[in-house]
C-alpha cells in the first residue's frame, strides 16, 4: 500500500512538474523555481552518487545548462526528469574525466523496469539507511549497477527513462538494477552497513 501511495504521489508530482516546465518555457521564473524544487533533490543525489563531494558543483553546472536549453525541451514531467538526468550525467562524466580519474565504481551495462520481488526486498534494505550511508554503499557497486539504482530509486525514473539516460537496452538495465539491489541487500544482511537509521527512500530523493 505504501508503494502504491508513493507511486501515485510521484505521478502527481510529474503532472505538477510538467505544468511548471511549460510555464517556465514561456518565461515564468516562479514556475522554473517550482520545477527546480521538484527535480533538484533527486538530481543532486544522483550526481553525488557519481562524483561524491563535488556533487553540488556538478549539479550547479547541470542546472546552468538546463536553464540555457530549456526552450529546446519537449515532453512531460517524467520526460523532464529524464532529460535533466541525462544532462547531469554528462556533466558528471565530464567532471570525472577532468579529474583524470574514473568513478569509484566499475562500468557494466544494464537497464531497469519493474523490479521483481527479490529486488523489492533489496530495495527495502535501502530504507534503513541514512542518505550518506546509502550513497556510500551504492558507489561501491559497478558503475552501471550504481547508476541504475540511483536513477530508479533516487531520481525516481521509470525503466524506459532509465534506459534512455544510460543509452542501454531496457533488459540490460533491468538486470543491472536487480544485481545492484541484490548486492546491497547481501551487504546489509552480512552486517556490513554498521549502524543504521530508520529512513525511507523518500529521504534519498528529498535531501537537498
């Protein structure tokens, strides 16, 4: 039931987001602020998962590009989340290249849609972690797994949108997300998480 309520809330947010983006494209600055408020927390969490403590700077660069190219966007609220995630990903990878280092996680390839029951169990493991703990654990995953989990859980994208952002096939991303969440659940089950706090996945998306 909680899952269904969370999904409905996300759909309502996307309706509000789509309307705000449309007004922002017409020059409404307050509407752009609404779009920022709805998108930024998840986007920042995603970028932090890729570049760590430099996430704020990278996210700021991404928002500069988003605001500059806003008139070129075509789509609804969910599409806007995917579009902004793609921009943020490019800025994050550019940042990592400039730093002459790779992400702490390795690179695989996959995609994400509806997660099976075993993933639901793994996903629930994240609910027990604080934001910083969760991001630290996710960054230890192979990079494609980490990105699939971040885009699905933190940004809130659906499977097809996650696939488009990563440029992968949907089936591959589904597998990455499954393996990533399974590894996280196994890590937590082994007691490797240390002390945990009661925090929902909403915290991962809502942290600013």
